[in-house]
C-alpha cells in the first residue's frame, strides 16, 4: 500500500489512515479530511 497519497501529498501516517477508504471507495472528486 502506498503510504503517501500522490494527489493530496498527505504524510505517511495520515495516508495510511485515509488511504484504504480513498482507494477502495469511488473517488467523488472531493477529498475531505
């Protein structure tokens, strides 16, 4: 799994936290914290 999200540039800890939801669910074009 990629720890950093290339689009948002989140740090690894945050990337690990939101990454699974972001990549498993359809992207809606908006990213909220």
